């Protein structure tokens, strides 16, 4: 690579880096948001807790559960309840449910590794319901 090509390449990369750094964060990655930004603006808001055990590695595990009032954001924004989660529509029920995953933890004193189940979020799911036909009258 000759020096003129190298200088042109370096100038182009510098210009691109400058352009990227001036873009708003959400314009660079529109599908990525910080947890603090979305935690209470979702259809199913979450509550964050820390599970702490000083005898375990990791000592602290972030736990995210469904908030006790799943429609609080909808109510705050005056969105009708039927447009939020936690309602029935014909044969479909929308409901906020916790999403769980497992984390491997290690206990140095006992030299044991265990699987620890942790809530990692809350999401709105659809469950199809089936209407039971009316029973025929007894004869």
C-alpha cells in the first residue's frame, strides 16, 4: 500500500468515526435500549432486585420480575386497558408472565456448582382459550 492510499484510507476512517460519534445513540442501534430507559415503559413493566449471597460466586445476581401492576404504564399514558396486556379478547388471553433462565453458581466452601433459576424479565404472551360448549340438560 503506497503512502497516498494509506493517507486516503486513514482520512476516510477518521471521517466515518467522527460521523458515527455525532449520531444519537438510538440512531446507531435503534433496536438496543438501556434497561433503565425501558423498564417502566413496557406493556409488562419489571421490578429489579438483587439476589445477594456472599458465599456464592457470583455474589450478586440481577433478578427482574413482573411488576405487581402490569398495566401501570398504560394507565399513566391513558391507553385503554384493551390495548394493553392482561385482558381477554374473544378466544385469546393476553397475560404478563415472567421469563426465567438458569445461572451456574459456585460455592467455594463446599466446592459445589449448582444451577440457580432466575427471573430475567417479563413479557406479554398470548394464550388461546377454548370455550367449553354448554352441557346438555340431564334427562
